[in-house]
C-alpha cells in the first residue's frame, strides 16, 4: 500500500481519485512469498482490500494479526515514508478506507507484478551462460579428444593444449574484469551487459565453428571476456533496479541461473557426447541464449540510480537525467508515464545522492576503493568471494566423480548421469537460498552454510584417512558440501558484493571483487594438482577445512546484515 499524507487521504472520496492515487501492484507484491499484505482468508471472504494511510493501523478483529508484523517490509514502499516501519507507532486506526475491488482485478495486478519482475531474467542470463560454459566444457573436452568423435585431425591434444582449451574462458574473464574497471561507470550497467551478450555470441560461434586449435582458443577467450563483463554488470543492474524488499531474491537469482546453466551444459553434453563433432554443438548452443540475453537487455531501460549518479557527477543536465530516471523506474515497475510514485522515489534517491556527494562531483577513483567506506566494502565483498574459492570449491567438484565412483558409480558412461544428479541437487539447494534470503537474512545463511562446509571437508579428510571402507560417508560429505555451499557462499557472496559498495565507487569496487574471484579461482585450480601430490588428498581437504573455519570467523566478525535496507541505507548506516 502506498503511503499517503493526510491531505491525500482526505481527497480519496471518489473512484476516479482512488485510481489515480494508488499503485495496486504494490499491494500484491507480497504474493511472491505466497502471502498477501493482508490475510488471504479475508480477501476470499469479503473481496475487498483495506488501505491504511499515514500512521493508521488496522483494529478490526480479523486484522489484529497485522500488529507487530514487518508489514512494511512486505510492500513495495521503497522511497516512501512507509518504508521505515519504525516511523509509525502501531496505534488504533485513524483513517481506514475500504475500497471494493474484485479478486479478478487483483489477479490482473498480480500478472503485472510477474511481468515487471520477469525482466530481471535477462541480466541473470549472463550467469546462466557462465554456468553453461562450466557444464558444457566437461563433455566437450571428452568429445574433442576422441579420435572417433572429434571430427578433426587435431584431436590429439597435449596436456598444455587441453588446459588452454579448458581455461581459455577463465583467462578471458580475468582480462574482462580488468578492462571493465576504468569504463564501468561510463558504459552503464545496461550497455555493459549488451556488450557481454555480444561477446558471448561471438565466443560461442567462433568456438563452435573453429577449424583449428588456435581459432578455438580465440573463441574461448572471447567468451571469457563476456563472462567477466556479465559477472560484473548483472549483479549491479539487478541491485540498482529492483525493490529493496526483494533485492536478495533477485540477485540470488543470478546464482540460481549459474547452477541452472551448469545443469543445462551437462544435459546438452549428455545428448551430444556420442555425436561426431558434438563438442561444436556443446559450445555453439550458447550463442542463441546469448542473443536472447542481448535482445532482452536492449529492451530494458538503464539503471535509474546510474542515471542519477551521472547527473550528480555533472555528466549532463540534472533535469534531463532526472526525467530519464523517472521513465526508467516507471518502465521497470510497469507503471504509466508521469507516475507519482516513481517521481517520489527518484526525488528521494536524488536527495540521498546529493547529500552524500555534494562536494564530490568527479567519479570515484581507485584510491577511494581502497580507503574509507570503499575499503570497508571491499574487505566485506572481496573477502567473501575470496573465501568462496579458497575453501576448495573447485577442488571438491573436481573430486566429485572419483568420490561417487567409490560408492558404486564405476562405469565411465555413468559420469554424465552423476554430473546431472549433482547439478539437480545444486539447483534445488540454490532455490532454497533464493526463496529464504530475504526472510532469514544474509548472515544466518552464511553462518549455517559455512559451518556445514567446514564439517563436510573434515568428513572428506576423514574418509581418505580412516574411513575408506565406508563410501556412503564420502557421498554424504560431498552432498553436504554442495548443499551448504549453495545456500551460503554461492549466492550470498555475489549478493553482498552487489549491494555493499558505495554508489560512488560501486562500478570499480565490484570489478575488483570480480577480479579477486577469478584470480583466486585460477590459483586454486592450478595449485590443486601440486598440492595433492605434496600433501595427499586427506591433508588437502583438512587444509580446506581449516580455511573454512577461518572464513566462518570472518563472517561472524566482519560481515553485516543488509536484509531490508536500501542501497543508500547500507551506505549511510554500515559503511560510515
């Protein structure tokens, strides 16, 4: 329910006035959690919606359960006076207007909400294409090296050549995260994702049609550039354009799409594994998905917050950028032009930006990222993505096949089926995190998940040291690791990265975090084999368990809770 002043409330004396004053989509928003802003049974019994204004609260018997609830957090009130529930003491109802509204019309507004939020699928496709590369590459390398199935005369790849083919996208992602650092705020989040989609298309097509290894490596590198830009731009765009009440869910959607992409890559690989030249189809299948991402991002408006930031930094006419921001927000929320709610939210955001950057008209530079609020944000965000990798995530997945083989999955033909099973489980656990992140908060999921990761790594170490005769211990430990990772480091790290940096340095800060992620991934990946030879599997997993315990202490002492806070509130309350 949109908050209204006393004057606005008194003016609601006709159907036409009511229609102009309300944005009904904000009433239905809580249905995304399976609940209404008002008790569902009351709607079904009476076919009405109750709207409270100012400091009003319900006092009717059927509505008493609203008292003491976090109703404000369930409504799309970002930028309104009602967003902060603490401003209004829960008192007897002063002004309650009962407005007849058919359930049929309510359902139409629910469809409008779905239509508004489904647009965030397009930036999330950047994560799906990253995950798809991980899943498809596992099958493509088998096909590429087969004398019968590769369909090439250069199938006999050396270990170095195969390593370059597999990790070529990783090198591209590293360079992409470096390139985007100085140009992120100039390009804007939307254009960055469009460029990422173009690179994805080029990379997929060049790799799929590669006549020799050199061209294949070029294609893998181009695809990696797309990964680096997409993993930077997607969380930024979603964080800056979605309502704060569902920001955690929508940003975590990117991690869900990464896992979905891995699963899709496994499926495509399983279907094409016996086809001659199947690796071409595995790599090339990404191109039409990337085209859909590019067209979808082309249809979306720029980030309203980015437009206002450019205005505050003196990059153009303040009024022009403000009007563009209002239109962009209205389009993202499915509202009509000239909508008063969008204007109010843009005004509030602009006031916050002017207050924060009144004496700072230039763009944030590198030094600002590593000092003051920027440094605090980087310690939190960069620390999370670092621990995400050095707790052994790439290595545990590397060992997954051999671990499951000890439990009876011994045939080589079962490898793709086992991968699909793991992918389905990862997808299921990520779905739980997506659904619960805005209810439980970031810290509880991180603390519980990282604790489970440490325990699972201890079990894996014990399995290789003492419990080799009990393969179910290894299977249980593997599933515990995957499940705990997908409800903690998997989605929450990127969520925190996208929302913790100050707006002034957000583009550069996130690019540094992305660089930290891919660099630590590369280090863990390339150090795994020599460490395994030096320490043995049991001691390697014990080392990872010790690092996981350190990361748990880091979460307990350093990582704040950001649930329900707007990006401006995070900057003013946590980073100051």
